[in-house]
C-alpha cells in the first residue's frame, strides 16, 4: 500500500513539475526583449507627464520591451543628473532623457554614451543639443518651427500684425515661438512681444493696455493655458472675442471651449503621447535591427501597423526633420477638437 501511494505521489510531483516547467517557459516567452529607462525633469506634481507615461506603457506592450520611468520628485535638475548617472551604471539597453538644462546634464549624459548605450532625447532642449550629446535623435517640438507654422496659418488668413503674450520670458527659448510667428508674417517679433508675467490679473491688464494702444493688432499668440485664459477675458471685455485672430500653445478646458465657440482659432499641440511612444519604439528597433541610422529607423517605425494604429486612433501626426522626429506642432481646431477632448489627459 505504501508503495502504491508512493507511486501516486510521484505521479503528482511529476505532473506538478511539468506544469511548472510549462508556465516557466510561457513566462520566459513573454520576457521583455530589452530594458530601457526614461528620465524626465518633471516633479511628481506635474500631471502633464501622465500622457507620456501612458504612451510608454503602450509602446512597451507593442514592442515587447520594459521601460522604467524616473524623475526627480521635486523637479531638481541636480537630482535628475544623478538619476542619469545611475542609469549609466545600471547598463540599460537604452536611455531616454529630457535636456532640461544642457550645461547641468551634459556630463551625466556623457557617462551613458561613453558606455555605448543608445540615447534618445525628448521634450526639452534643442535638436542641436541632442546631436552634441550623441543622441540617435530628438523627439519633441522645435519651438521656432512651431511658431512659424502657426504664423503661416495666420498669414494665410490675412493677418499682418500680432501680439505675442510671453508669460515665461525668463526662458529664452520661449521667444523662439514669438520669433517664428513674426517671421512668418514678416514683422519684428520684439516690437510685437510683451513680457506679461504669470499672474492672470496682470496678464489681462497688460493685454488690454496693448490692444488699446495698438487697435489694429490682427492676431494674438499666447504661449500656454494661463495666459490664454487671462487673454480671453481681456478680449471678451473689449468685445473682440471671435473678431481678433487668436491662437495659443498647449491645451486646457478654457482653450477647448474657446475653440468650440470660435474665440480661439487653434491650439498648437506638441503631442506628448508621441514623446513617450516614439523613443521607446526607436530604442526597440535599435535593439532588434542593430541600426542607429535615423532614416532606417523611421522607415521601420512608419511601416509598423501598431504605430500607425495609434496615430489613427488618437489623431496624432508627427513630422520629420533630416534626423529627428518631431512630435509637433500639431494643431487642435474645430475639426478635431472632439477627438482631442475624448483622449485629453490620457493619449492627447
């Protein structure tokens, strides 16, 4: 009896081991092909990056990779630099990083490239800085390009003069937005730009004063949601809502409503989802195809059915420079506002 019982127990153990081995094989089959990290400069409190996190997760699933997200909790760039150095020490298969401060970060980023770890830069910084850092490419919105594209739309509508409401004048790159818009119109951006500050009441007051002193102003360009909302109040009080050509960078509930009612012609969208999805996809292609040639990488990416499906579903449209993939500018208008609102905060 004991012998029979022993054989039965043995059969159970063999069956259990077989099942365990099967599950282990299935788990191994699902193991990620590569392990990347995306390091941003954003503090924990910045919800704008939730869209990028969603994009990372989707790209991981689509390309069978794993991507960690790291950021300095309080947005301290020195802490970010340490995160970059830790990523280099950990020997990830690829690193994605924002160029929040070129001078502070370049030494830390050099530790990544010194180990021949593939690097993609995103969001902040310039395409020129990305190249100097040794990145495969930069994925983001060139500010001058975005401003000029917006200005060309305004020019086509007959606009000949404008006001640029710059609430972040301490950031010199912000003037590239105003400059691009101005050059598309053929006017001087310095004479058309005000340093509005960031207080909504002050912004409204300065915009109202400018429009009173320059009654023939043909358009207004704001550089973010806060000045857009404050400027809307100014034009509404002056009876100019829907009469003056109004466009803005970025997106908010107030901007959405203004686009719907015709007070704002369009919002310039840097499409953050693409800033998360594309770099992960690029690094996955680098790992699988053993190439860092931007042209070949783009060709493979554009042919990928999952990538094309994401663009179609969320209404996204990247553009391409000689080397880099530009997440913007995209334009939110009455024609696509419903889709944008549907996915806002998640995929837009």
